[in-house]
C-alpha cells in the first residue's frame, strides 16, 4: 500500500497502524539515526485522500475482522494499539494534514474505534506554527489523540549535529507550547552514543533546563518518552552510532523525573 503499513511496536506493546504521508522519503530534517533509506530534503507530496481512506478502511477490515493478527502477528502482540502518523518524513509537512485527520476520523468511527485506541502524531514539531497543522491537532484532540514531539537536543549545536536543522531551541520550545495547548503532548527523545561517547554533561544539562523551562511556562507535558537505538540507521553516519546501556537511560530518566515530569524508557 502507498500510505498504510502495520508495525508491531515495542513501545506501543501491540500493533500500530502507520500512516505514511511521505512516500517520497522527503523530510525537512535529517536525523542521524533515521532508518529511512534514500532520505532526501523536502516535504510531503500531494496526498490522494480517497486512496488513503480506501487503504486504511481495507486494512482495518483485515486487522479487525480478517486473519491478519493470526497469520502475521506474534500471539503476545495481537491487539490493536493505535493509529500513528509517522512514516518516511515529517507528516505535518503535508498541505492536507487536517484533511488527513478527517479521513482517519471517518475510518475510526466506521470501526467504532474512537475512544478505544489512540491516534498518535510522531513529529519533529517544526511546523506547529502553521494554521493547517493547528487545525489538524484540534481534530486529533477531539478524537483523544496525542502528539509525540521530538526533542533530541536543546542546544543549537546538538540540533545541527543530531537533526541537521538550524532551528533554535527557543523556537522548539515555542512550538512545543503550541502543540501542548492544542493536543495532549509528550516529548520524544532519542539518546545514543556518537563516536562511542554519550551525550555530554552540557547536552544533558541543557535538555533538563529545557524541560524545566517548559514546565515554568505552563506547558502541560504528558511526560517524556526516552528511548535508545532500536533499528539500524540508514544515514551516512550510521557507523558512528551505538546504543547506550540501559543503566545510562535509567539514570538520565531519573534526572528528568526530578524536573517534575514522568518518563517512560524504551531501551
């Protein structure tokens, strides 16, 4: 299918139905750990909304009333957990992002899933100032959705190094504030070793200060999703990346919790 794909998600603990609005492998960021091969700079292409609705409807039929779970999913993960907008680039770069949420709304209603499963937007948060994105977030909130907002670094240097973006940390914070005001929002943070070294003490301190600033500004964070490398990067820097020990993630999670937010850790 062009837009719809299934994932047995370690973090979600079941089957996640992915919505890929970037089948052209285009994104406005280029994260070091990105698993998309052939990643290129750009935005989502034109979306065939009718095709998206048809694919999502047909797949949900297979998932809920066919034999997909029995033939394709391990017994321990045979539950539908969520529908997640993620895919091969930044989903909010689609010009019809709000209309996509309307499509998902109709399909969820058709299968009586509203209020029973989550609708998740996994985003780098860079386009939260766009009217179309804000309209989509409002629709998501009405469906009980949530935003997973990427913050891998809170320094200009770290954002350039990890995400290959020139966005300023204060802009990230402002965008986070917008997202959280419109839809329940989690911070999503990937940590890893680069050239054998974990994030520096300065990077860790800046991140913790970012969380404190968000709380001081009244940003209603649901919490932090802290995770390590799970799949191989498809970027040129892949050989420079390695996973951090679980103990490192747990120790950093404890520091984040001391800021006043809950943390979920996935190694």
